[in-house]
């Protein structure tokens, strides 16, 4: 028998968390704290952001954003994905302060201590809220797992690897391509 939780955090609590260089998120009312990312994580994030930005400058299909940027899925589910894409058709969820609803694409880059949260907790959260595509980037293995939303939930549609000389693409951004060798350079 489990006891009911005495504290459930919400968006009002989230706004009171300190700006301490750590990532604060609330998932199902629970507070998660992640240390700031390491150098390798930052490099991968920058390269992916640049690839998206270069593509979206020419193909005006939407906008990409990088952490820290709040995504409010509900009053008790507030996350800060490493990268996210909002299609032009869904631009109304972009506000001055945050994103109000599920992005079309979320990218999480694994760090020490975030593997279980990113691969299990957040994957289930993003699936539940209807994020159309979820990428898990693994700097250690130099690979990317791609999950796409179907009527049955998330299905892993690709597992790409630098060593296989794979190219990253998505139907959400027709024509977008990024070589994993360049992302993990």
C-alpha cells in the first residue's frame, strides 16, 4: 500500500524555483532537478540547433527553440526539453513566456543521471500529451532513437548511429537532413 503524496507541485511553484543553473521540471506533480549540461551535451545541442535553424531559414515550416524554455503541458507537467520544434500550423501555442501545449518534435540529449528520466518518464509524458515525434540523443553511444506517435502510442521508427554514417531526417520537416557524423563531431 502506498501513501498519498503530501506535496504536488504545479506551475505556480515552478515559477518560484531558483535560477541556479540547474534544470527544474515538474512531471506528474513531482519536482525533478538536473544539473547543467556538460560540454559534449552543449556541443551536440548547438549543432542540432544550427542544423534546424539553417533549414528553417529557407523552409519556413515553423520554429525551433532550445533550453531553457518552458513547455507547459498542464498545471502539473512543465518541462524544458533540450530542443523543440513547433510547426507553423501550430504557432498559436507559442507565447511570450513559454510554449502552451505539446511541441511537434522534442529532442532530449542524455546526460549523466538523466537516462531513465528521458527514456522512460519523459517518453511516456510526451506520448501522453501527443508530441508527434521524440528524439533521444545518446552522446555516449553517438546515436539517436526516434519515436513517432501512432494510434497505438509511440513506435520506435529508427535507431541511428554515427558509426553507420546515418543521416537524420523527419517527415515533420520534409527535406531536412543532418549527418550524425557532423552532429557528434
